[in-house]
């Protein structure tokens, strides 16, 4: 699902809201998750999962075009851990 599809689903389920209001709610939702992760925090949505960040160590990489070794600096990357209800839903038969 892409963002525009999400907006369409929300518009169908909330006919009393204008499309610009729905878009603003989605923007705020994702912006707040991004801000919290940028601060090093965690976002937990019960029944869905938890967003957090993980540290990646610096390492030696390789330029695929030239084969030359390059230094890749350490960084933080986003991480998602699905909640129990989400795992059950995904594995339901």
C-alpha cells in the first residue's frame, strides 16, 4: 500500500472528513513518528508493533563500479518489531 491508497481508504471510512483534513492527520502521524525516532526514542502502537532505531557500526565497503574499498561510517537505521497481534494475523490460516 502506498500513501495515496491509504488516504483513499481513510476517506472511504471517514466520509464526514474532508480530504485535506485526512491528509493532514496522516502527515502529522508520520511526522511525529519520524521526529521521535530522530530523537533516539521509540514509538509503540499496541497490537501493531514498535518502531525504534538500531546502531550500525562503521565498516569497510566496496564501490561496486570500481571494486575500490571505501569506509562506510556508522549510522542509525530504523527498525520495526511487529506486535503479537500482528504476528498472529500474519500467520493465521
